[in-house]
C-alpha cells in the first residue's frame, strides 16, 4: 500500500465532492476510496474539521491564487485574459459546481467561495482596465465575463458555447475603444 501525501487526500476530497457532493465526504468514504486506514488520515489531519479547513484552503489556492500567479508571467493583459478564458473552459466544471452548491449549505464554505469570487473578479477587472480605458465599461466587461463563466456552468453550457460568449463580450468592449 503506497503512502498518501496530504495533497493526495485533498485531491481525493475535491474529486469526491465533485462526483458525489459534500454530504458524501466522510473519513470512512475517503479511506475506502483511497485504500488506506483511518490512521493514514489522522497522520495528516487532526480531525474531520481540520480536513475540511485544509480542503477549503487548497481549493482557494488552486482555484484562484495559483492561476493568477501563473498568468502574471504572460507579458500583456490581452494575453493574460485570453489565457484565463481558455483555462476556465479547459477544466471540468464539476468541481466548481459542487463547491458552489456546498457553499449554499455551509457558511464556512460560503465565506471561502465569496473570497475566491472576489479575488477572481478583481483580477479580471484589473485585466479589463488595461484593455478598456473607460473604468465603468472595464468593470462591466469583467462582470459579464465572470457571470458568463459562473452562469454558463450552472445552466450546463458546453465549453464551446462559453468560449463563443467570451469572444463576443471581448469583441463588443474592445471594438468600441
């Protein structure tokens, strides 16, 4: 039996939330899926609450902060925005949808999801402000892009449909500058 890292536990937890919903995320279910004992779980986490806190921190780091750091290596705001829009349609939506559903039921998750949304929106706004000189228009462009991302997932639009909407929003706002 291979040793499991803390990251392995967190990744499996995210996958379980996406596949089954947060209600099915238990220590027993995790250990069974991972083929390890509860002792392995307690080696990394003091208790279930500590695991939930760790998974939320992991989700925030992976879902917002790491992506932004990666994008900042690109030279222009246009390249960063285009790459961001590609990233948002490349990953499976199941995780994002599941965490949003969990946030509706759990106040701690809601706090983290709200913070992630705020950070993402701030970042998209900063990119739009570099591309669209009018501040109000740049903010609206950012809001439309983010609402397309979240709303498209929630109503089940496929990646191609969301990408088409992204391109149209960018075209509308950037042509008029």
